[in-house]
C-alpha cells in the first residue's frame, strides 16, 4: 500500500516564485524514507502541502489512498508532523501541549492522557511534563515535538530535520526511537542535513533540487553509484615518501595521515596488502566524507552550499 | 494504528465536538492563567468610571430617561467591557498563535475551518461574558440594577461578544506585526464605543449627529442591552437586534471565507 503519493505537485507562491515544478513521489507503507535537498529546494514546501500549511497550485496528494482534494480532514488523521522550527506555545506545559494536540484530533481527554503518558515516557520527557515548554533544553523541545506528533498514533510520520541542534546522545536516542517506531509499522519520512543520519536510517531516498525530484531510488542503489571513496588512514609511524601504487591514489596530508582514493571495483584487502608490503602500519581508518554526502554534492552541484532548510 | 477508512458520521461529529472543546478549553485556560491582565483590569477601570462619572459628575447631570446617571451608564459600561474583551481575546490569542507558529498545531489537525472559527469565537464569547459578570458585580457595588428582560439581555451579550470575537479574528488574520493588533482597538473600536451612547442618550444630540450616530453599530448593541436591563432604549429593539444579527452573519461569513482561502494562516 502507498502511504503517500504525490503526482504533478506544483507550487507557485504569490510573489511568483516557483517552489515545486510538478513533482511525482511515492512512499510505500512501512518505509523509512529520506527526502533530501539543498536550501530552498522545495522540501519544506512539499511537507507544507502534505500537511495543509501550504496550498498547492496543481497536482494531487494522496495519503493512504485518500485524496486531499476530496477529504483533507480524513487524510490528516493519518499524518503526524515534526516541523523544522519549534512551533508550540512557550507558555504551556509539556503535558498541555501534548494532550491538547490529541484533542485537536478528536481524542477524548482520558484516552489523550493515556497516550500522552506513553509518548512522554518513551521520549524521556515524563519527568518534565509539568514544566512550561520554554524552560526545556533544545533536545527536550525536539522530543516534545515528536511526542506531540505521535499522540494521535499516525500511520505516517513526517520529520523535518528533527535532530537539528541536539547533542549526539539525544540524537542517538531519537534514532533508536524512530527505528523502533518504524519497525512497529509507522511510515517515516525524514528530511535532515545530517546525511549520515539519512544513510543510517533510511531505506529509500529522494533528492529534490530546484523544485524537481532529481533522484528517487533505494539508498543501496544510490550508494552503489559512487565511483570512488576517499579513506583517511592514521599511521603508526611517520612516512617520509609515498610508495607508488597502481590501483590507489595516495596522498599525505601530514607525515602520519594518509589519504587513499579507492575506485569502485577495487578492494580494501588489496589496499591493506599493499600497505603491509611497504611496512606501513595503520592505526585507524575512516571515510574522508560521508558517502551519501559525496553523492549529494555531485547530484545537486552548486545548489548544495548547505543542505539544510 | 488508525483505520484508513472514513469514520462513521456519528463518530466524526463526536470527534469534531472534542476538537472544538479543546480549542475553547485552551482559550479559556489561556486568559484565566493571565487573569491579572485579562479579568482584573476591566473591573478596576469600571470602578473608576463609576466613581468619577457616577458618583462625582452624575449627581450634577441628574436623571436620564427616568434613571440615575449611574444606573443609566451601567449597561453601556458593561457592554463596553464585553466588546473590548471579546475582541482583545481573539485578536491577541490568534495573532500570538500565528507569531509563535503554534496555530500550526490546529492547522495540521483534521479540524475544518468552520470549527476553528467557532472555537476561537466561543473563546472570545466566554471571556466577554466572564468580564461582563465581573464588571456587573463591580457596578452592583455602586448602584442597584434590575434586569427587565433576561432573554434580551442574554441574547445581546452573547451576540455582541460573538460579533466582536469575529472582528478580532479578522484583525488577527490580517495582522503581521504587534502594532497591527492595536490599531483597530485604538483608532476604531474605542472611539465608536465612546460615541455609541454609553454615556449619553442620542436624543441629547443635534438631529444631524443623531443621524450620524445611527451609522455606529455599537449604538445598537449598547441600546439593546440597556433595553434588556433598564427597559429604555434610543433604538427600536427589533432594529437593534436586526443590525446585530446582520453584522454577526456578515462577519462570520467573511471570516469563514478568508479561512477557506487560507488568508493569513496558510501560504
């Protein structure tokens, strides 16, 4: 079943700016889907249209088969959204924000209270439930927005940069939570400017640029198109000169740091065999850049000065 | 997990009832939480009006249409408090929600625009009525008031509060900065209220200004309310009700039309 189906989605703002050029996109039920793109590419506009905050110029949106032109209210019962910016009242308590949100979805106070407790406990906010929202830390505010988006138990959760500005501990907690949520059947659409996050969590990916979908495939297929990867090796002993290597492009950034470009079709085993032959001992190895980031920059070209927004 | 099939109508109605109740509850919680800014000031302002206009100046003016000046101005002052508070509640709450963007909580939820409108309007009516009660209690500390017609009094209070809640909502939809939510109350609402027969009967005005006053909608509300409480009015009660209902219908229709177009809330 299709969780989300966009066809010919177009948006021209009142100032004449075209944000979406007629995009087609399908997200299947149960997917963990990444929607990436540079600043101003049209991600937030797309999410805005799906959630009714932005009025589309043309095209159709279907959420679990419900056409939003025919029954937007019905479609919205299936959607939970975590926006990019904090958008809750700064004067309300955590509890009121979450319980009221359930009320807007027509959930009775008693059921809302039970669901709110469950969400707040899962997101480690239960102890903060009586705190006024403005007193929360940045990470807590992000988790509050996730709890609020989940209180009506949506089938489709859309997260617009949910981990922006949170520390790594909280980010990992949120990753685990989202993976668990997805495994329990919730379809997740994620936009993020942490591309390792998208690579780690998402199975399918679409890249949007200048209001057009320029790539829409599985994460594995996309990563397989990468022609070369650059690895950074920390050496045990300093090198004074570089050995000649046929299959690998080597460069020294300093005497104990070696960069190696490995072409597609070459193997790391061969690299290590070569290094051993030249008595080069490696302490550690890492990717110079995230693989998805390299592809993203390649696909979006000049647009990708920054990938948030 | 939610059922993808449309909900049965009965269930849908129940769901919508809860949605509206949640908006109203949130609105009432908001203005009662800040009661020092919302409930108390009208009581103090009205007490000052009664002391100055009623006790000090009133005896020099004498009777108005068979009532002491204090009794005569009391319905107008109560109505003035209802008007300004119903208006202020919706304009400040909705604009605040727009400014902080938490209006999106409601916009992304499956709530039809009609219910959003009703929710905010009822919130404004509740504040208007509550402040009206507080001001009436204040008035009773200074003078005796007898209600001549409860149905007229209650109907005027609720319709007027609804009308100005809708006006506040319209103001909030178009407001883009905080200045915009004070322009209408300062330059339109307050002059119209003061010139709406709160402190005088239009019979005291020259004929020309009497005719000009008839263009002021607040005159009809003040006089209808005065009729409900004291049984006297400068305006025919049927005409007054017709004007109030007409304004309510027009403002409700315009507000709903704007919400359906996404004006001020959706891009």
